[in-house]
C-alpha cells in the first residue's frame, strides 16, 4: 500500500517538474530560437527517470537489467557524439540568461563587425556590417574568443493622448 502512495506522489512531483520546466522555458527562453528542443530533452529525461523509479519500485526491471545497461552505454556514446552540440546549447542557454547580449547589439568577433540578428540555442546569427551577409556563429565561440559587444541604445517611447484637451 505504501509503495502505491509513493508512486502517486512521485508521479505528481514529475508532473510538477514538467510544468515548472515549461514555465521556465516560456518566460526565460521565449526569445531563444530552438529552446523547445532543449525542453523536449529535459521532459524526456524527467519521464525516463520517473519510469526507472516506478520500474524499480514495482520490481519491473529485474529481468531488464541488461537492457538498461545497454541503453546507458548508448546514451554515453550519444553524449560524446553530440558533445559539440551540447556545449553550444549550454552556451546558448547562458547567453539567453545573460543581460549582456541582445538582438540588435553591435558585435565584433575575430576582427569582423556586425549586428546580432537572431539568438539561437546552438548558433547566433550575425548580420555583417560590410556586405549585409549573415554569419552563423556557434554559441561556444562567445566563451572561446575575445568578443566586443556594444549595447544597442534603448529609446523610450512616449505616448501622448492627443484627444485630451489640457484646458
């Protein structure tokens, strides 16, 4: 009886974790292109962890231990294969959370000047000043090379009510 109660509590916590991950994605990463892919990976990891917990709790993995071990080896191999993408994604999340880099900022990277056109999860698109071409820069470059960023000037718009008579 208590294992069923713990299972229900665990499922409720898992659903709460998924909801929190979606909320964080919506409010913190809504301007980051490709963040939905990272959210799907996080949700899959949460669901897999919950499935493993429930399987262990109800003794469903006794016969499947070799399968789980093989899957772990495949996941480790995949992590090495996609290490570059994972590093770029981590840098992209860092850029999205940073208050230093925004779309429209002037940037100089490796002696090339341009304007940040779009921030992505793994790549940032820069529109070059010389020929207006667009260059895709891997996000981990921002951690590896010297980058100069000039913040775009933010202007405040003033709204006036023209219908109102001051007299």
